[in-house]
């Protein structure tokens, strides 16, 4: 399914990053970082059509030779990004959307944890394994 | 947008295509005449060339009136390089053709002139196919005499020009170009005119070509094709209807291009629109794309006339659409009016759509890659102009996919251009990503000549996109970005800097990396510290900003957290060196001592920083700061040259070096001298660690320290060394005064005195001008003064104590103690009958007829609560029988020099431990009337508490030896207390002045007179014991003090003396005559004089029943209603004894019970004539 998922905070600093293949993490980080520009632009209130919609799912952000990036922004401007292998044609928009929704609810649970300091990077192992499960489609 | 059919239509040919993309193109260039400005010859300096180039390129639009009188705006695009192959696409897009050539050269000699001319001609030949006209700007050798008239007129023909300008030099005969001769330093005022004239010439050629083309019959036109298409049409039926249409369509599009270049936008739009229709029908995708692009370009020219190349403004993300800039542009636009009127004009949205279509069409041809790339850039620029960032981004994204065989240099250029546009649309991250790619291209293995320096510069530019700021302080404050990436990027940057040979920068960046990314580095990456060490070997890091050639300033990076400072504590001076303020009298601050109103209440809520130290440092004296350092690195390293960073007064810091073991804390003390007095701010320290010099400011450290610590430095003070003549004490005290410099201990027997010499030495270079000595104990002041005595006179004589001089003074010590037994505490208000416990050692033989004297035990002990004199001792010296220890501090306050001027002094304390050993002890005491009326005996039970033989001198010439631990009874004759001392109490009777007062006075009287000198024969110690604090009961008091009544008793006419024995026979009549005189100053009232006979059986029984034993004639009682002072009352009676025996007569005078007039002469007070008269009857 997806190869990488990231949660980026309001100030565009990474909160959580998970990659199925740890060796590629750095390159995926570059890709996700670049996609933030597009998300920012989409959220730009000047682009009225973007801000009007209540839709959290931003859809396809951009694609590279090897992968496609999808974005999702919560109401608190937490950005969720999923990287999907470009060769994977089975994954439809709706699958991605539901994946995002699952991650979002996981994230909400995470933030509800009284031991988690909002704004800090997420280090919970449980959270990590759950997200990995979501993006690999095993959950 | 790149369709999957992208390669279907494209034939895979190896034919050379346009291989030199021009990334700087904008859509307006479609309308421009392309002119090459070429630098020829080696003589011309690049600077001069640039100067003239810059002048020429300002002429980028020229207004030309055409034959029909219409004003046309002709755009010109100047370039410096133009590959010939690009001309090949001139049919497809006419603006790609080079139609003008301006060469600029310089010569000094004929040979050079010939060479320059030859180069120009060869250039003409090179671009021969497309060139319309050319000019050659030539700078001749400097002439002595200027002839501006000649020069400014320009040269119509090269020959004529040469004649008047430089006769010597003649251009070669084959030089057919119009040459413009200038002096490179002269203003060359007509240069612009010449260029405009040149452009005019070009225009007319173009216009004629356009007209020629437009007059051609559309049916008969030849097929135009792009360079790679030539092969495709081989063997095709050129005469087919399809092909005819294709020819027409292409020609229409071509005409559109020409019209656009010739300044006829409306016409060009018409042509383009027609072309689109025709080409669509024949599926000629490439040319359809070209037509769409032309349409868009022409529309953009109308809509955005001010679109500029290399726009330098950066779009602000939050800027709303229709920003002021855009609005202003549109309002000033002249074309606003004409916009509506031009038919076929595309709407802004349409432009992007058309471009998109064009790009899709281009993408179908592999060989049109360059065109597609350029179109993408042009479209992106228009999208930027339209403020459609996302659109621009998608156009740019497309660029990356276009597969072109490009040289590395062109690839770099492509990424740089991408980065530039991304930057314009505010996609900083993307821009940074592209810059990084460009940077890596510079040093990629494919690149034949890697350029690390350029790579480094691009890397540096990409930092901001990754939220990396060059200043570590700002960086830490911002605390944003993606640490993992940032670490990677910094590492790449360091490698680039290192390979480029910028070792200082490499060190700087590595320092920055360690400083800012410390928290994110894992242990493996901490090895970076080792790399830093090896980097800094090449170039030591120091905290100065580095300036690059490009003007970028790399601010200093300081390793504030390597080593990590966990505590930073300013040390007070050693207690005895601490300056204190000399107490001054309090200033009158007015009636308002406290106000709840805080002025400047704004900063009330601010947390108070403890940055201001509440102690002082002294000028020219070593001051210390303790710093606790932790090594966060997994290996040992050395921190050398640690110094304090200060501001304010001049401070000289001592460099320190420390070696830190891994993950261990070490404490370093940094010291230095303040060389001035005033306020000193300590802002941090500097280190030299891992080969990097750092200024570690407190405010930038990870641990939250205040920005600075402030401490006041006072002018220098002298230093005193103190020594005593006594041995030092073994243990220091419970006293928490740390200013103790030395101690003295001794033991004293109670009552013993000794002396201690204190020697002072001034070890500083400042004379001591103030010296104060005081003793501090927890004892009461009176007792303290008794034990310790300092002669202040002697102390004051020491001053001034000059440097390196010594002086001394003495302290007298006395073993003060309460020598009286404390074992029973009884208040005098309790009638002492109750006090008659089994205390019977000193049985009195006092006879008494009254109920008062019926007690056997009249010895009484002192009690604690009564005497304030004893109070001090009783509270501290628990008992005279046990040894005790007194701790005292001798405080020496001294000052001098400038510090004295600022009201500061120092305190040195000598700590005294005095062990008091009991010597003698008075266990009991009593008073007995002496033989003389003006004396009495104080009978003391003296116990020798020592283990040695003691000689006690208790009165003059009266000595006694007491063995150790034994006691003996000594009678001490004492003068009675004169009434004059007590007169107050008789004269001013008041209840407040109680018996206690009288007791006190009497007690004082006794203790002043009684001195028990003792000598310990074995050790030769001697001392004086006093009976200070002795308490007396009222019976004793009567004896101690002189009686207020003076008695005179006569028996048988003779005055009775106490020592006499009276003998008489039974039956004899004895005459008793007595007189009482009032010796007080006041009169006594209601006195009763009574005579009583009794027998004392000497077994404690007194028999008052004398009726059968004797008879008295005359009254035994006499009432004296008033006894005036100095008056005398007389009484007389006779007595006859019936039977022999020993009789005693008690004569007393008492006041009635109900008369409570005075305290002393109180109710029921009895004065007796003592001792009672004893009569032996035979």
C-alpha cells in the first residue's frame, strides 16, 4: 500500500515520520518536505476555492517518477501526508481518504494522551506500529 | 499533463535538435527581435563591454511609425550567446531567429583592427541565414585631442569615419559592416540613437518580409517545418488536400509570429486564431501547439505588458489576489482601453489553458523537448504574474519530466531557473530542493569538471528553504524545520566547503551543526565532533563573522553547549575578605516607609531574575566563578583557554584548561581580577574546544541562565592577618560566622584572670585607617564585659597601620562565675518558715522570743530568679560546680584606602573558646551579728572544687588552707550596710521598690567588700571569688544593714555592752533603762517598744512563761505614737528575779500590724536590740 506517512505540525515541523523502508527515509523526507509548499499554497486563504471547502482531504499533491503524494489537513492545521508508490494503481482516492481518516483518529487519540506534550514529536511505539499497520493496509 | 502517449508520435531520430534551451525566455520574447551583442577581440575589457551592454539593453522597446503612420512598439531582446542551431527553429517560431548583430571590440593597432573586423565578418557569416543587419562598435586608441563633434556625428561610411577619426587605421576592404567608432571613456551620447537607427533598419527588413509573406497566395505557400520534421514528410503526397491545409495553417501561424514581432498584435491574434482552426483540422499537433503558444504570448503581451524577466520581487504568500501591485499595473496600462477592442484576445484563465494544451502537444514530440521546456517556463512565469502559484508549480513540475539530453551545465541552469521561479511563487522548500539538485550536479560524477565552489554556493542558498539560518542563535530561537534533513544538508554543505577548500567555512558549518542540532544527533553522529576536530586542524574556528565573495555573511557559531554548562555560580569572597558596609546612621526617609504602589508596575509581573548578586567583589582581588561542565560527547576532550566574558569594568581573566571525561561533570573555577571599581557584568565565558574558539554567552546557553550576572566591584581594601598569643582551639564552633581567621583557646579557673595578645599584620599595600574591635558572645553584655575586656584606647593607638607593618593589642580575660550555690531556689516573698527544710548545718544560736525567730535553719541559699546580676551567669554557667565553655568572637573591623572612602570594611574574627573550671564554691552562707555593732559576720561554707590544695585569703591577714574537694566554713567580717545607701527607701516609700531592691543593694554592698582570694599552690594560679549575687532574707537584712533605730540600754545605770556578762542575785532589783533614737530622715509612727524575758533551754525550746520566775515593775510595753527624726524615746522598768538561772531579755520595737505606711517600715516589722541581753541570776 502506501510507503510512507508523515504528520507535520502547524509550524511545518515534523511531528512524526514513518517509512516502510527505513533506508529510504531521508529521500522521503525530502519529498514530503517539498510537498509542504503545495499544501501551504492550497491552504492559502487567497485561494478562495481551497479555503471554502470543508474537505480535509487535499487529494493528490504532486507526483514524482516513483511516487505520488497525498495530503490531508486537520482543522488545527496539522498536516498528514501519505506517499504512495507510483506503480501502485490499485489504490484509489477513496482508499487514501479512509487511510487518512484512520491516521487522523489515531492522531487525535495520541493527542488526548495526557502524557503527550502537544507540539512535541511523537515517539510512542504503539502509535508507530498502528500507523504502520494503517499504511500497509493491515489494520 | 504529460500524456502517456507522449512518445507515440515522436520519431526516435538522432537528428540534432535544438539542444541549447534558453530558460530565461518569457512569453513576451515572442514579439521581440533577437539581437546578439558580441564581445570580440581580446583588447576590450569585460567591464567596458558590460557597461555598453547595459546601455544597449535598456533600449528594449522602440516606437516606430510605419508607412501607414501607425505607431508600432517593437520589442528587442538582446542576448550574448546564440547557438546557430537555434536558428533552425526560426521557421517554427520566428523569434528564435537571430536577426541583428552588434559586436563590440577594441583595437590599438592596425593589426588588431583587422582582427576585430575579421571576427565580426566571420560572425556575420555564421548567422548569415537569418541575419538582417549588423553593427560593429569599435573603440580606437586614446587620442590626445578629442574631436567630439566628429565622433558624435557617427560614421556614415567606415572610410569617411576613419579619415577624421583615426587616419592611421583603415578597416580591411572586406569589412562591409557599418562600424561605430567611439572612445571608451567618452560619454558616447549618440550610441542610443545609433542603436535605435539600427533597430529601425531591422524593423523595415522584417516589415518587408512580413508584407512579402502576407501577399503570398495561401494556397501556394511552401510547407514550413521544424528541423526534425524534414524526414517525416519524405514520400508524402505534398499535393494532398490535407497537406495543403497543413501548409496554409503553418504559414498562417508563421504570419502571426511575424506580425507579433512587427508590433501588430491584433493581426497576429487573428492569424493565430485562424491557424489554430486550420491546424486542428489536420492534426498537426506540433504547430497547433505553436499556434496556441503564440496566441497565449500575444494575449499575455496585451494583458501583462509589464511582465519582466527575472522579477526580483518575491511573492508574499498571504498577499491576496489583485494585490496593489497588480492593480496599479492594470490601471496605468495604456492597453486597457484597447484590450476590449482587440478581438480573439484570450482571457487570463484561457492563457494558462492554451499553454497547457500547447505543452501537451509539444510533449508528443520527443525532439520538441526544448520547446516544451521553454514553453513550460514561459507558462509558469505567466502563472506567476497571474498569481496562480499552484498552476506555476504544475508547469514547473512538468519541466522535470521532459527528457532532454543536456550538458551538466544546462541541467544546473535548469534547476537554478526552477528554483528561482519556485522562490517567486513562495515555494521555498521546493526551491531549496532544486538548488540542492543543481548543487549536486556541479559535482556529479558525470560532470567532467566538477566545481565544488559553485556547489557550495548553491548549497548555501538552499539552506533558507530548509529553514536553516546561518546564525545559530536565531536558528535555535526559531527551532523549526526538519532536523533529520537539516543534519544531512549541513553535512553535505560541510563536505562541499571542505572540497572547495573553504576550510574556515567548513569548520564554521560543523560548529553550527553541533551547536544547533545537538539535541537531534544520535551517538553515531556525535562522531561529527571528531570530524570537527580534524577540520579545525586545517583552520581554527573563531567567533568572527565570515564574509563570502558573494557578500553573504556567515555569522559566528559558538559551541555553547559543548561542553554543557550545568551551573554557573559566582563565588563570594572568602568570609573574612568580604567587604561590608560601614554602618551609617539611618537617613531620614520621611514619614513614608512603605508604599504598596509600585511605580513602573508594568514589570511587576516579570519574574525576578537573580542576576544581581547581593555580594561585592573587590578591585584587584581574585574573584571566582564556579562552572560545572558536562561533556556530552562520548569521548574525552580538552577545553582550553577558558576565560570569563565580561562587560562593564575592566576585568582580567585567568585562562583555565580542563580535560573532560565522557559524560562526566567537572567543576572548573574561573577566576580573574576586576581592575576597576564599578558594576561588572558577567555574560559568559569563552572556550577553545575541539579546535574551535567559542564565546559562550549565558543567554544563548541551553540551560536557562539569566543573560548576565551583575556584581558590584568596590575599590580595593586592605587585608589584615590576625594572630593570637594563645593556642588555637581544636574544634570550631557552632557559631555560623565564617569570617573566623584564627582561634584561641584557654582554660580559666573561676575567678582567674589572664591576658591574650592579638597581633595584626597588614599584608596588603593599602594602609589601614579604620580599626574597630568588638566582642560577641551569646552572653549578657554585663557578664561578657566581665569576662572579656578590650582596651579601646590601645586599639586606637595602632592606627594607621601601614602596609607590611604589624601591631598588637591585648584582651583581658577573667573567669567570671557564680560562686554561690544555686541548689535551692526560693523567692523571698515566701515566708521563710516554709523554707526550713532539713538544712541544719549551720545552726544558729540566735535566741528569739518572737515567732519569727523560732526557726532553726536560717541559713538560706541564693535563688536564681531574684537577682538580675546573677541572671547572666545562671542562664549560661549552669552551676559553679561544673566546668563550662564559653565561645566568643573577637570581631576586628578594619578598612582603609579607597575602599574606606566608599564606606566598606572587612571583618576578621578571632574565635575564643574559654573553658571555665570551677575553683571555689560557696555552698551556704549566713550572717551573724558581730561583736561590734557596725560589723557583722558573713559566714560562708566554702568548698574547694579543685583537686589541689588551696589557700584562701578571706579577709585581711586571714588565710586558710582547704584541701582539694573539701569545704570549710569561714567567717568574713563585713561592715554593715550604712543607712545612707538605703535612705531612699525610707524616704520615699512606695510599693514598687520592693524588698528585692533593698536586697540588691545589700548584696552589692557585701560583694563589694568581700573578696575571696585564692591561690592554688600547685599550679600557682590565683584568682578572686566574689559573692556577687548573694541573697539575703529579711532577717539577714536586718543584720546586714544598720538599724534605723539606735539603741541605748542601761542596766542599773551602766551602759550595756554586748560583750558584758550580767550577773545578779535572785531578789535583786535590776533597773533597765533603754532609749530608742530614730536615725532615719523620716519620722516613725505608732511604734511599740516591748520588753520580754525568756529562758532558752539551749535545746530549741524557749520558755516565755516567766510569771513565777520574775516580776517586772513598770510596763513592758510602751507605745510611741510618733518618733521624730533624731529624737529619742526613753523607757524604764525594773525587774526582780525570783529564782536563779539564765534569763534573757529581748527588747524590740515594732509597728502594729495594721499600719502599712512604708515598705521598709512595714507592718509588723520588728527591730530588736541585738544580741539579746543575757542575765545570769544566782
